[in-house]
């Protein structure tokens, strides 16, 4: 789901010494924020198609634009925090903006039956506030975990694992609770899902505000995340709030334009990556070895796009599949389609320690980072092959066992555990210090691009007997649709396997 470090067995002895209480404050804050984000995401395309009556293609593209911008705005929020506000103020600001966004969505879902124009305005405004808030919250909460410990503290890996579990506890509870209250079969009830997400975000903000001063402190006892020291007068609070509203309005506008006027986001992301690449590789102070290692980051970021664009179908086409084509009736209870989005987080909590143990157990035979990523892509392809088999030759109107969907999510989670945990770590290892932040931006731009592509691919979901086409490949049914992802991820995996030895050699180059 989200990228982080995984606990290694050699860290267990250090973890037994205990962790700063500030870690658990950050754990709880992040858990409630992830509850908010994944809970809302679980019902977003259902709300768009069943309440607002958007067609699936438009809803899918809008979903991709929203999640793509969610990965873009942290670049701005991180910059503001580093230069002006500090982590604390940014986290609180981001949390409040996201809570306001959910309340706007609640208002939208309350009014769509009586005033569609106002409801549509509130809908785009709510998503815009969510995008802006995430930009301030997301890059700052994670960075504070490392600040709780002294450099070289061996408890750090286990600390990130605990934090990672907080992410996934929230990711599991959000779709479950929001789906329970909102995904009832009555579109009018979606408002309760947005309200539950708003309450969760407010709980996270309150927890952080009340406990940060006492517990979120560095190893020497100094409070963490304070504003950087600046010369001159501080900005007028009125101007600060006006700037926040302007930033949120810009996010609303960016989303609306991409969805309704011109789909520009893909081109913007590509231009940003090319611009950063030119800026870095034209730097004459970089050595030949440094440039080789940087090239590995760009190559792996390219392959990451194929993984996340297929993986993120969970919030779009796979939600349509769960709603319409999965047998969810247990006789005594019908499982909400949104609940299946909890599976990934549940599987991460169950299998992450097993994978961490496996890599250590393999010792010298442990695969290299690029090999692990190739394995992750192949497992993703296998997951889609499983569900493609499940729907093969199934007639119109026939629903298939939920075990096909559950099995697919298991393979996807195993793929994630092979690919995701090493991503950020690899960037940190290979990036020269002077370009560390810029190359991290490349990694997040790849994720943003993957989410935009995810929405475009989901818009090809065969609906009502209509055929769709992607690069000459025609899809007339669900089997052919899911085989598209088998082909994309499988081919990408094979190419990455072929490149593995060269990439490994380049990563360790000395001349």
C-alpha cells in the first residue's frame, strides 16, 4: 500500500529496548489519516457512478487524476515545511484541510438529490481540499519518525515497521468502517462514509495536537518539527489562511480542468521528469559513477509505473468488478464491495514479517533489489491471471466466487512486498546528497504518473457489452480486460529480469 521499511530479524534485539512514546503518537496520527484516505477511496468510484451518475469511464479518469495529484502536492508541502512551517504546523494544517474536504464531500452527498449543481461544486471542492491537505500532511509525518532516534540507532528499522503497521491498520479499518456505514446499497448513505472519514481525520489531528509537545521529541529531549529559524518578520496569519485557500482552490481547478476541459496531467508529469533529468545529467560536477547510479533510479522508476498503474485498479475497475460481478451474498449478509479494499492492508500485516524473515534466511542467495522488483511485477501479473481465469467463459449476469478476488489481492500484496519496501531505500542509497530530494521527487512523480495511467486503464473496463481498445488490443469481456494487465506486468517483469545483472553492476560501479 504505502512504501516503508520492513522489520529485519537482526533488529529484534534492539526493538526489545522499547521505543520513544512519540513513535506511538505518530503511529496513531498516521493510522487515522490512512483510515480517512483509504476509507474515502473505497467508496469514491461507487459514489460517482451510483449517486452522481457519472459513467464508469469518466469516474475512472477522475479517480486517476485525483490520486495522481495526491502524489504531486507533497512536493510543495515538503518544500513549505522545510523552508517555512516545520513538520508540526504542516501536519496539523494538512489534517484540517483533509477533514474539511471530507465534510465538503458529506455536504455533496447530502445535496446531490436536490441540488445537483451545488453538489457538483462541493464534490470537486472536497477532492481539491483533500489533495491540498495530503500535500502538507504526507511528506512530514513520515520524516518525523527518523528524527526520534539518534543517527545509527538500530531500532530505526523496527520503528518504521511499527509505523508501517499503523498505515495498514488504518488502511484496513477505513474501507471496513466507511463501507459498513456508506456502502449499503442505498446511494443516499454514502454521506455517512464521508462523515466517518472526516471524524477519523479529526481524531488524528486532535491526538497530534494534544500529545506532540509532551512526546514528539528528539533523543536529546528537544521538540521535533518546529519552524525553521528565519530572518525578518513572520507572515501575517490572515495571509497564511488566504494562501491555504488559494492553494486549495488551485488544486480544485487542476482537478476540474483535467477531468472536464483537457487531460493535461500526463503531459505535465512527463515534462517534469524530463526537466529534472536534464537538470541532473547536465550538471558537470557529477561524476560518471554518480550519473550511472542516477540512471538506475530513472530506469526502475519507469518500471514502477507499470506496477502501480495495475495495482491501483483496486480503487477503480476492481471496485466495479467487486460490485457487479462478485458473488458477495453469504445468505445472512451481503459483503459491501468496498470491503475488499481492506484485503491488501490485512495481507501486508500478515505477510510482511514472513517476507522480511525470508530475505534474511536466504542470506547470500537473497535477490538483488532489481530482481525483487522483477519478482514483484511477475506476482502482480500472476494475480491478474488468477482473476482472468475466474471470469473466463462466464456468461453475462453471472457472478463469480469472491475467492478469485481474494486470491488476486494476495498475489498483489506479495508483489508489493517484493517491490515497494525497497523503492525509497534504493533512491536514498543511489542518490548523491545534493540531488537527494530531487530524485525522491522523481520517484513520487512515477507514482503520480502510475495513478493517472491507472484511471485511464480503468476507463477501458468493458461495460454493457461495449468493446474497448488499448494500443490495438481489443477487449470485449472481463477476461480480455484482465489479460491486458497480465501482459503489461508480465512483459515489464521479463524485461526487468533481463536487465537485472546490468542494473546490479551499474548500482555498484566504481568507475
